């Protein structure tokens, strides 16, 4: 079974989710749990750091789609950062850049959240 | 027993023994008194050989029945009692035999004969029983010693018989008699089977052996006196008389030894019983291992056996689930209590024990709802359940009072825990394989649905070669393609990929097919059609699902292709020796719930020329991986098309599939593969010119 790991950090009012390994139909529920607990604790400003993610499948992409609306309704968002080229290609092909904000670096995304305060 | 002719068939032994006995009977009827050496020798030959064959037969008989030692002892006791009774009766009823042999009546002769045969029978059975007892729980084969004892019995019997006529060998007879007694003592020491009796049986044996010592003692002393019975026996056969005498002596010595052995074993009997119960519980557990496959049942069995075997008040079992240890079953303790105790004990060790841990005299306090409850125990043992050096769980055994767990218990509990770990692991593996089987069934259904949704016939045209290949992955990936002939002169096509896998993907596919099929009948513009499709999908699909698609329409009269792309892999167009990846803007269907989809979607128009090749595919092709996790990618695909453009559509398609499968031969196919190839024969250059 492919390895996958989710780690959540707190940077001010923003929560940073770090993804590691392979995000597919089998590991997606773990990320869903993370999002559920963020929403339960009323954390709606989320930055997802893709630095250590090796692979994402359509089921993995579906997780962000399932939660982004809740975040936005509560004046938050899900922003993507530190993606390698292959992973970005998948997002790009699907048209995600038209729907989500992508940043080179995690700090830029956090800054964007803080500026909009 | 490996005596001569002991490998004869049982029925044959019986026949020989019966024949010899009959012969003896006839012999005795004819010669009621044996008074010449020749007759005596014949008589002894018959008596001793029939005794021998009866022993052989009876031994076999006892062997088959697998008697317990106690029942063998009891049988010997009963026979002895009968013998005692006979001796007593005959002594009371008859006087000494008259010295004058001639006054021997037919009636008396018959009684003597009867007595002889009964004694013969009893002697046979007692000897056989002893020989069985001897063999019990012996590591080395004791037959050698028993047989040599029997041999000396025979010598002694013969010498005694001979000395009836000739006194010169009296001293030899005495010497042999002494050797026989030595051998008796030596053989009688083989009583290790007593150790394996439970305490209750040892007590029984103690009492029985006292009775038997008395019985054998009486019978032995009777054979020494010269009363009716003895004279009758000597008259019947001096050999059997001596044998009987030796057997009785053997019985006395044997049971004296048994008495003392049982007596000395009594103090340790309880410990021995406990040990053997432990062993048998391990055996029970190994039987459970092969008969109970349900994890929950097994867990409950393990705790209940534990409490029973280790004489403890409570036991509970923790098993690993993911990164946590969960309480799987409890016995003799509440669920909450067990949980709290576990926490307070194991947290100190960070849930990591290398061996069985024993904690003595402790009071653990914890809160249950609003009450503070304390749990007292005298001794508690915690065994890690290890499989492949990983701790898969913990077994707790607690004694409230009674006694503490000793270091010896530690070993036993460790062995027991090892067994339990294996059994639980087995149950887990079986559960997983059942789950896998269920998944396989589900996938089978999903694949069947998928196949039924795909077109079973690909349309053919003069100006357009079409080839379509679909290879499903084990986990149905949700690929879909279709062709619709729209009106008289248009061909519409769709290649789509549903997110997710398995049965849910197959159901979404069915929905998508319905949407495209019905929309294509009324809407001829790909962009408009995809917009409608997005709206419908947004309403019907769960947020986490989406669909990527390319929808296009080809005017079959002039070769004009119009298409839109909703998040799908690009359309590759080969023309003039190079490949272009056409990627008009477009978000995947179901991704956007606002108006971004419609506002960003582009439509593309291409005039197909002669020898233009269109490649449409799902990401199962470009994301196919080789042994070192490299992806097949776009470039390889384009190279294959460029190198093979002269071939027809299905040959090009075969070439691509061949390359993809060769590339990914070291890895299981992860996603569905769909490939649609169009090769255009439209000759539009003329139209352009005209």
C-alpha cells in the first residue's frame, strides 16, 4: 500500500496542511478527516503544501472540491503551494488554476490570507 | 512386545492358544495324574506354551483398547480378588488332597482341571496387564527387561517342575528363583506413568495399591502353604504353580513401589496438574487456531481460556488497529475498567514491552463518570503479542488474591501469548482475504456495467477510419467513450473519464452516457453541449466527483471538426510529420459550481486533411508506469504516431497499445486505458484550392 501522510501546522490564523506521498482513492479518506476536523474547529483558511506529494489521483483532487465551498462560504479558502511540475500539470489540465489560487511558496499564500484581513 | 511369534495375526494367536488349551484339556482327561517324568514334561510343555500364547493374544487385546493405567490396575485387583476368593473357598470346602493318588475320583479331577484353567486365565491376564503398565510413558523400550524376566519365570517354572522328581537341581532352582526376584524388582521400578496422573487419580491409586498389596500378599502367602489349592495347582502343573507364585510376588513388590511412588508424587501433584493444564490449553488454543476464524470469537476465547488456565480473576486482550490498540475482549472485568487500567499501566511503557511484564500488589485508581473507582490486584501479568517482531496487541492477566505470578508463569504466559498472536493474525488475514474477495466481486459487477455502456459497434466511413480500444484496470477506472451519428452527415464522439473507481465510477459512467446521448440529439455545438452537461452534472453528482471529457463533432461532408475539452487530456493531431497537442481551455465537468465553467470554455475548429491523425485517450495511457515509477508521458505517444503515420487507424492504435503494455509490464495496470484513433481520408486540399 502506498504511503501517505497528512500533517497540519498552525501559522497564525492559517492552517497549513502538508501532504506527503501518494494521495489516491485509498488514502483520500485520511485527508477528508483532516478537513473535517478543521471545519469542526472553525478553521477555514487553509494552505495545502504539496512539496512532498508524489502523486495525486482524481479521487485525491475530489477532496479539495468537496471542501472548498464550505471554506469560501466562511470567508476562508483553500490555496495550493509548492507543487512540482507533474502534479501541477494534472491540476492545470483539469482547469484548477481557474478555480483555485496557486503559489510558488507557502509563505506567499499565508501572506495573501493575512492581507485580505 | 517383541516376543517370538508376537507378529502373528491376532486370530491366529487365538487359534493356537485355543488349540493348545484343548490339547491340554484332553491330555488331562486322559492322564488325570501326571506321575512320570515324560508325562510331566509333556504336561508342562502344553501348560506353559498355552500360557504363552494366551499372553500374546491378551496383550494385543489390551493394547487395542488403550486402557488407562488405573483401569489396568483395577483389573489386576479384581482378578486377584477372584483368585483370593477361589483359594479361600477351596481351602474351606476341601481338605488336603489325599497322599494316595489312586483315590482320585473323576469329579475331583474335573474340579482340579477347572481350577487349573481358571488360574491359567488369571495368570495370563495379570501378566498381560503388567506388561502394558510397564510400557506406559517409557522412553526406551522396556520389553527387553520384561522379556528377560519372563524368561526367568519360565526357567524357574521348568526347574521347579523338574525338581518334583529330581532334587539334585534344587540349588539351581533356588538361584534362578533369586534372579527372578531381582528382575521383578528391577521391572517393578518402571512406574513413571504415575507422574502423569492427575492428583485425584494419584489419590485413588494410593488407596488401590494398599488393597492390592494386601491381596497379592495374601495370595502369595497362600501359594507358600501346602493346602488344597496348592496341591491342586502342583498336581495340575508345577510350572504354573511356580509362575503364579512369582506373579504374586511381583504384584506385591510392584504395588509396594507404586504405593510409595504415588505417595511421594502427591505433594507435587497439584503443580504437575497445573503444568499439564497449561500444556493442554496451548493445545486447545492451537485447535482454536484452525477452527475459529472469526476475530471477535477468537479474542473472546483467548481471554476466557486465559482466566481458566492461569487461575486468574480477569483477563483482557488489546489488539492493534492501525496505530492504536483497542480492547478486543474482556473476561471477568468491565470494559471501562479494563480500558482505564490498560491506559494507566501501558502509558508508562509507551505501549512497548519486549517481554512479559509482571506487576505485584498494586492499587489503581481511576475515574468512571463521577466516581473514583479503585482496582486492587495481587499480581498482574502483561504479555505483548508479537508477530514478526511487531507488537500486535497485549494480553492482561490479573489475580486479585491467591498467588502471585512467578517467573515460571512468565514463560508459560509468553508461550501462550505467542500462540494467541499467531491465531489472531491468522484470523485477521482471513478477514482481509474475504474482504478482498468481496471487492473482486464488486469490481466484476462494475466492469460488466462498464462494458455494457461502451459501444459494441464502431461506425465506419469512407473518409474516416476509426479505431477504439478499451482495456479495463482491475479497479474499474470509469473510462467512457462513445460515437453518435447526428443527423445524416455528422458524427459526434465523446471520450470521458469519471473520477473515482469501482462501482461508484461505473454508476456515474452510466449517468454520463445518458447525458451525452440525449444532449447530442438536440445540440450540435460542442461548447453548448458541454455547458449543459456541466449544469446537469453539478446538480446530480456529489461535490467530490468530477468528469473530464472531450466532446467533438465531425461534419462528414467536408471533414470539419469542432470540439471542446472539459479538463480532459489534450487531443493530439498529427499533420505534416509533427504532432500538435490541442488544448483549448476548459474546466472538468462538475468542478465549478459557479459560472467559471461557461465563461472559460473554448471551442476549437479544425479542417481535417488527408492523412491527418487524431489521437484521443484517457490518462491511463500517459500515466502508465514502468518498474521504476516513470510515466509513459506524451512524448512517447507522439513519437509512435509520427513513426507509424502511414499505417491505418487500427494498426496505429495497436502500435500504441503494444508500446504502453511493454513499457508498463513490470507494474499492474492502475487505471483504465482508452484510446480512440481517427485517420482522415478527407481530401480537402482541392476544396481549399477551388
